[in-house]
C-alpha cells in the first residue's frame, strides 16, 4: 500500500461527489484550539462541529455574522491534536500520512449512511518523546482554547476522598520534573506558566468529557496540582483562565475493520482510522471564554448561562442508561447495545429505571421534554446500524458508575425514593467483576484500571454480601447507608443464586410494579 492510496490532502479532489470534504483552504487555517485526547468522540463531535463551521463561509462579498463573544475570524479556529500518552502514538502514525484528515461515517437507523472527510484538525503532535513541543504549542499566543477529552479517569480524582490524587505516580513525577510532564495537569501547568511568563493573553480550558460540571472539575483539579507546584502560579490561573462547563452527546462506537473497508470501497482511498457515529449530536456550553471562541452556535451548539440541568439529564439518563444495558448485556452474553434494546426485557427495564429512579432526581431542563428525550434514547440505543459494543460501554466502569449511576442512588436515598433498579445494576456488576464470564461461560472482555481490586472485593461476596460495596475507592461511604446496604444484600443474593441476570431483572420489575 503506497501513500498514493491514502486519504490525504492531495487525494481530496479524487473523492466521489457523494462524500463531503473541506471546502475551505486548510493551508490558511491556524490552530486556535489545541485538543488533548484525540479519540473517536472528539473527532465525531468537537472536530465535526468545527469543520462544519469552517465549511460555512459565505460567498465572496458577503460578511459572516459573528457572535459578540467571538472576536477572531473563523480561520483562526483550526485544531492541533495532541497526544501525551504512549498509546497516542497509534493516532499520530495514522494521522501523519493523511495530513490529519479522516472520514466521519454517519449511520442512520433506517440504513442510510453518509460519509464526509473532516479537515478541521490541521496538525497532530506527540509529547511522549519531547513534552516541550506540546507545552510550547499550548503556550503559543495563537492558542486560545485548550480542549480536553481525557475520559472520566483522566481527572485524577479519588472517588473515596473527592480530592486530587497526589499519590498517582505520574503526578509524583510531574511535581519533581515540571519540565518533563506525563499527566495532563503537568502539561497544562507547564504551558500556563510559560504563558504567564511571556505575558500572553489568557486561555480557556474546555472539557468535553462526560462528567457533571466538567469545567468546574477541570478547574479544581488543575488548581490543586498547580497550588502544590507554585501557589503564585495557581493564583494567576485562577484569575486568568476560564473553565466553562459543557454537555456533549453523540454515540460514537469503536472503529472496526469493517468501517475501514467500507470507506475504502466507497472512496477508493485508505483511511487508517475513520470514525463512525449516529446522526444525533448535542453540545450545550456555558458562554465563559477568556479569549474569544468559534461561533459554534451557527452549526447547532447551544450557549447557555448554566449547563447544569442539561448535563445532569444526560449523565443520569443517557450515560447511566448505557451502563445499565452494558453490565446486564455483558452478563447475558449480548455483544451490542442495540441487541440489548431489541430484547423487550432490557428495553422495559431501562425505561422503568429512567421513569422511576433517574427522572425524579432531575431539575426542569429548559426547552427539553423529558418524555420525548427518553423516547429518543431508546430509539438511539436501538439503532441497528451503530452496533455499539457492550464491551466498550463497560470500559472503565469503576470511573463511570460513580459519576453516572451512584449519584442517582444517593439522591433517591436522601429523598426516601426507590433505589432498587439502580442497585440491581451494582449487584450485577459485582457478579461481573467476580466471575468475569457471561452466563454462558464465555470470558468477558474487562478493561478497567481497578479490575483486580474489584475482583478481589467481589469474590468475597459468598462470605460477606457487603464486601464489594465496601470498596471505598469506588463506593466511598455508601455501604454505611443501611437502606442501601440491605437493599444491595437482597439483590446481590438473588443475582448470585440465579446466575441469570434477566431473571433477576424480571423478578425485580414484578416485585416493584405499581
């Protein structure tokens, strides 16, 4: 395979007319955005919105209407992707020969497939060999936004204490070697120090992760790290840097070999790492930017004073719903989320969880009809064209469940409402971590930083039914709540006795029916 066969800038004119591509001159774009964590979701979401905005230029002689808070021309909002982990070398190797171009394959529920080439990422740099290259790029005056998709675990938060984990080996290293960082907070602090020392304009740190109050969390974690390194620098960051909260949504499965082959057949070119997604996308952002921003509202993003009700809705319905289906589906032996929804038992359980336990914890969401939103989630989860894998949804569940599911249990405990449907998920997760096989005996593909300690806690369940929920790095002090603990005991006993999660689901629905 030669470079002549690759998707790249030179080959764009050879694409079939059915495939969208950048209509703007990529050579004239500068990277006002530096993005850490170039994965599938970033490429289907922030980069897609930005590409559409860059494509939206009006014809010559017409003047684009700019948002009041956006003081720069659209052409300054290209993206430089950044990798700071060893496994980011794979993305660097893929994007280099492709001039950072990649295809976005959008799969509709009715079978329609739309493909386009995304050009908003104009550079990709890797910091693992030479962190100074990344630090200098983030500190550059042309950089106005540093955006993040580093997953829930990337924020270095201890679930047990709710504080920054200073025992993390990368953090220990970064405090001792500030010019050779490994963690995202080490990189950010080094870059912000360079900006401050150079008198550069302020910058915005924009989290795009599925975490409630993601901007507030990014701010708190960065300031905790910076205060340990330099209280004076931390004070400057607190005064100069903004951290808007945002709510992001687009189901983006892991790229498969079939996706790579689909684009090759359709286009005649090789894209080493395309990204696939559903057609739905949503982005709600607090309008707090330190040094201008793209006019993303022109392509569907929503800017609001307070994103809280939107992000809570999404985390406790969509993200929690995914985890409900993921844990149960893995134990049952289903491979994809749409397989789960095609099973009426799963769809009924999920909708009952939405209505009985998740929705009562939500505040009103301006402009959103929650019943319609829940209906749309069932439809999206059931999209047969997406085939989002259950194993992907279960990735790093120890970071996800404390954010997506446990807060619903906690809020309902405080209000004296039902916790049974959510607690059965925890009981099923215990069985998942303990036996590590589905009900047919097939090994589960478990990827979790806490896999081994969770397994050790779960396998004590036969002798101590509360052993799993006493694992404080995930559950904190939740096991000390007697209402929760006794409910969990009953449900984990049922799950272990039957070994069949669908039977436990149905029994619980029958027992708790109105």
